[in-house]
């Protein structure tokens, strides 16, 4: 698999938590960060998919304004 190096500055408390987790899991920092980014992206993609599904669902029950007015006038 091809790799790309990304450099990022993170707050010191977060870096310390990363250090502690990597040490506890006995994994390299790269693995912990890669897994965390992958999980975050998966969640965001799932949220986007859910949003799109909700929009499709809302559009399927959408009633045009003039149809509502015609119905109300018929009462």
C-alpha cells in the first residue's frame, strides 16, 4: 500500500494521551493515529449517508404547497 506522510501539530495534552495509549497498547504512534483517523472518517461517512437517507425520506413525503391549498379549499 502506498503511504503519505502528513504532519500535524496537536495540543500537548492530546499528545500526552497519545503517548500513553500507544505505550499501553504497545503499538507505534503511526498505528494508533492511523486507526483513529480511519474510525473518525468511517463515522463521518456514515453520518453523511444517514443525512442523505433522511433527506430522501423527507422528500418522499413532501407535498407541494398548491396541493395542500387545493385540499384545504375542498373542505
